[in-house]
């Protein structure tokens, strides 16, 4: 993999296998915060005041979204129980190259980032006072969720690279995983994906996208 510095100064990795980057080249961290934290986790937390929030991520990749969710949980003192799924992890060399280029102002997150990475490699949970992280390596279809998801981060590669993960058949189980007031958020905003989700019985929202994208998608149970 190749490390690439995106337009907001934050790094991403470019996969040779998939011929695309893990995050937006317009701003990796900006996109992650906008789509998954602000439009997903933070927005849900404002509307619901339960003791803990269950987050499931499809396509955990480098662990950036997990890291930002942990940072948010610790800052806001809201308990977040996170489950991240992916079929493969970046190698330690690639991950270290990626993290070593993190923005200087994010140095305070070093312990969190290294702790999350170590827990994933060792197959154990990562715990702080307000965050509980669990990582699952393998096919998502074989994973049995312990609880419904209040917030679902859908961060698969694009419809061009992984079209099989954006079909109605692939999306239906994830939408069914949502709690009654849960939300699914994703950077993908194609009309075809919107229509598929609507056909599955979910209410979709067109939200302003991060830099480089006009829109993003948020879906709820109908």
C-alpha cells in the first residue's frame, strides 16, 4: 500500500488491490468526522439519552472511525460500545506509515490509536472509561451481532470497487440490524443506493457531503 497525504493534511492509504484510497483524497479525517461522527454518532446522541450507544462499522480499515468514535466518547463522557468488521487489516508496516503522518495536533490521540491497533491484532477488546472497542476479522456475513446497532458506519469501498456490498441483498441485513431509532450513515450518495434503501423500507436523507462530495446518505427505519 501507498501512503497518501490528503488535502486537509491528514493521511490515508491507497490500496493497489482495489485501486482506490481508504479515505477521501479531499480530506481523510475531515470526511470521517463529517460523515460518521457528526452526522452519525453525535447526531444520534443528541436525540437519544440512553446510557450507552451501540456502534457497528462495516469496513473498519485503518481504524480511523473507531479512533474518532473513542475520542468523541471520552470527550463527551458518553458510553460507546463499538464493533468493527473487516476482512483484512493493513499490515503493521502500512499502518505505522499511515499513523506516523497523522496531523501534529492529533498527537494526543497516539495512545488511543496504538491501543486500538494492538487490541485488534491480539483479538481482544479495547477499553477506556467511556469506550469499549471490539474488532472482528473475516466475512461480515458470518458475524452475529450481540445487540442492535444504534449507529451503523457503512464504510465499504465504493460501488465501483465493491459493487457486491451495495446491492439490495447486501444492504438488507445491515439495515435490519438497526435499533428502532438507529441510523445508518455512509459517504456513498449515488441515486441507485438511495433507491435501493428506500425499496427496502427505510427513510433516506440527503445531507450535505464532506469536501469533494455534494451529498452523503443517512438512513433510518421506516
